[in-house]
C-alpha cells in the first residue's frame, strides 16, 4: 500500500470539507494510505508573498521541514488544494535553485529549531497520484456504477498545471489527467477549452465585477458545451464557481445552474458509495438534478432547498432596465 | 552615492545610467527571488494578450516592464496592474523570454505596500488581514477574514452577502471560531526572524 504524507491545507478543513470527506471515503478503496503532516500551518495562499517574500518561503519552509521529519518509506508530500500544492512545490524548487535563499530560510527556521534540506520531499498533487501512481486500471476495476450519460466539463484551474517547475504535467494549458480519469469512471467528457482558465482567485474580495466576468465566462463555456456539471480539483475554483454562481446570475441577468463538484466525489459515486458520505448536497448549486439523470438520487437537503429558494427570489428581483451588460448571442435565457 | 560613481558620471557622460545609480530595473530584479529574467523582456506583449484581467489594468504587463526600464518608479508602484494579477501564471508559461512575470508582480506589490504607493487599499488590506490570521493562529480563518475585510471595504454590500454566509454555515463549510496550530510560538519565531532578515 503506498503511503503519502498529506498536507490538507486550510480549505479542506472547512470550505472544501466535501473534498476532504470524499477523499476519506474513497482512499481505502484505491489503496491510498495518508499520514497527515503534523501541526502544519497555512501555506500563505496568494497573500503572504504579497507582503513578505522571505517570510513567505519560511512559512512554507516550516511545513516542508515538518514533513521531512516524518519521511519514512515515502518522501512524497501530497496536497489536494492547488494553491497549497503550488506554494509547497514552488518554495522547494526555489530553495533547490538558490543556495542563498535556502540559507536565509534555514536561518529563519533555526529560530524555531527546524531545518530543511531542499529536495528532501517531493511535492505532488492528489490528481497526479490518483492517475499516475494508483492508475486508471485500478480505478476502473472499482467502478460499480459507471457515470454513463453524465456530461462533465473537467476544470483544472491555474495553479495545478502552472508554472509546473517540476514538469509533473503533460501540458500546462491543456492537461488531460482528469479527462482520462472521468472517462475511466464512464462519464462523457467534454473537451473543455477553458479547462485551465482562471476562476479569479481572490478577486471576489477585491473587485466583484471583475471577478464575476471571470466566473461567468467559465460557466458560460461549460454551459455552451451542454455540460451537466463541472468537475474540479481546487477548493478556490469550486468556491468561486459554486458559491458565487447566484450572484453572477443576478449581475448578468442569466440563469445558469451548473453544479460544481470535486473529482473525488464523482470517483466515490462511480464506486457505488452513498452521496452523503461524499459530501454531496453541500454545494450551493444543487447537483441533484444532474445526478438523478444518471439514476443517483440524493436525499432532499433542507438547507439546499432554502438556498435554492433564496436564489430564486434573488433572480426575480432583477431589474429589467439598466445599463447594458455583456451578453453572448446564444445565452441561456435568450435561446430557450 | 560615493565619490567613485560620481566621478564616473562626470568624466563619461555617455556611460549607461546604471554605473551612476541603481536603476529601478535593478531594484526590482534584486527584490525578486531567483533569476526573474526581467531584463530579457523583448516587449512582445504575449503577457498582456494572455492575461485574463489585462482589460482592467491601468497598464498591461508589457507596458509595466517598459516603464520599469524607463525608471518610472512612482508611476509603476501606483499602477493597479500588480493588484489585478490573479496569479494564473499564463503569462509566465507563455513568455518566450521566460520572464518570471507573476513573481515580478508580487515584487511590485511588496514594494508598493512598503512605500504605501497604492491608490486603492482594498487588495493590500485583504492581503494584510489574511496574513494577520496566519501570524496569530497559523491557519487562515475565512469567517473572520470575510467579515473584517467586507466591513472595512464594502459595508453596503454586506446584506447581499448574508445568503452566502448563511449557506456556508448551514452546509458546514465555515467555522465561527479560528483554529490555532499547537506550536504557534515556533511559527511566530520563524516568521519574525525571516522578516528581520528581509529588512536587513
């Protein structure tokens, strides 16, 4: 059984809890043995490095040093969040390339009694491990409920495939690992041209109209390809496309209802696991209509109902007049 | 400026400016970890053409790099350009000269913050609030971050955010209290030492 050191990251503790729940539910079925990095701290996301550059590397350095202490049989540190993955991988790569930086980071780490030798651990993303270590044959052998008839748009976002200093992916703009995984589960996979376009990251906190446009074009793209749902591997992407979808509809006067789920949730469904064990039902845009199309029924969740009612009311409030908004000719609400 | 560099300037007026004083270009390169390759920019514009938020920027990345070379220090640091960078790394992987563009944007953010040269404080404050939670708890804290940031920067939009906040809570996707790591003192010592080294 392969064992990996696991760096969960802050999002998987809460806002991406369904991701963590679905990882927990499927890991034993695919022989994925995980050991948490003890007392890990936040990776700094895209914020720490905007204020301090050396401290940002030291922040990640503490995680790498703690992980290195647990190296025993494996030296692979796995992250499921793309920002965590990038920050861990990037710091290790920069420390390997720049001896002065490594020395300074170690001077800082020494203040906490720690040391990290660059290159001690190998940082990899969960998707990479599932597709390349565990392999699609193992995945296929576990499928008892193929996702036949489910049209999925695989959405990777930015930070898993770029800048890819360690050459982990086949292509930095059009990776296919998740496409292949979804096909192995029996799903119908869209060749999604926007698969690595940006969800806006923290832009929802900086400038909403800019963020809304970045989110809109992704949802619109998937909708034009008639996707039943978007499948992703990044907590930030999931949050932006899912939790802000109602706001985006209000802003652009659209009516998209594209659920956004984690790839591990679909792996679990194809393995025949119960939807609630996979954290399904905790998404803002209800995934039930899409899943019932392939015969998977989720119990009605009260919270989801209430949420849908709020969203419906909000949509009715839209003003018919106002400034012209960017609109595509064959938009949902016009064409149907 | 020491005597030697002064004399160079006086005796050879046509010598490039970098022999006389440290140019802004050199300053940015020095403040960017590793080899940023910023000096290699050929002004092709692939960066701006690949940027999802270029339309909202005061200057495209290509323009910013030209301005850096032209020593337009204050105009560069006042530009909203780095603050609209969403760290998607499209420019970085497409740049034919392999300039570490995203890293340079982070450098410009740090410089603008240090010298308080930004017109809109929304993004700098967001980063500051975010890292405040890391420094106190070792983890990010979404509820605190969202309420504090939005109270300060867009209080009138708060009512519109209530449904999402409630949704996050009822779906078990948000905590009301932060989680502190066990060895927070160790992390604080490490960060304090790193910040000390950074300014020295």
